[in-house]
């Protein structure tokens, strides 16, 4: 599973900042209507090797993950599957092994034990 480090910031009653670093684990990446990927999911483990011929989507998965974390993502028509701009590009990242604090912080987006975020 891919590990992402985030910092959770909390402020106590006295107004003091309490922060700690935590590890968020990506359990799955789903990409829809992006570049050469119509609709595919990539289950994530501790180590992932993307192997395949040219044009099979290896770089597209990595680019989709990069774009998921980019605040102001801009797509050109070449970024859409078959350049079909009538359907949205959807990138979904699912995180697992959340702490109780993370479950509380993201409770609106938690499904079962996992945090699922769509962009």
C-alpha cells in the first residue's frame, strides 16, 4: 500500500496548536475517462510494479494520482479518454487503516473502515 504522510492539526482549549504526523495508506486508485483509461481500478499494496506495453495506462495511473493531489487541475481535451469531453474525468483514491482521529476528522467521507475521496 502506498504511504502518504499528512499532518493533522488540532487546537486545544487554551488555543495551543497540537499537531502530529500520521501515515495514510492508499488501498485503491480508480481512474475513469482519463487518457487511455476508460474505467480501471488499481489495488495498492506496499510495493507496486506497473508493467505493461506502451499505451497500457502505466503513466496514466501515475499522472492521475498526481492530478488528484494538484489543487487547480486543468485538463485539455487530450486528457480525456478518446478526447471525449462530454464525460467527466473522475479520480477516486481510497485510504485504509485510518486512526480514530482520522475517522472523526473525515467522518463525512468514511465508508466502513475506508476513506474514499473523488475528484
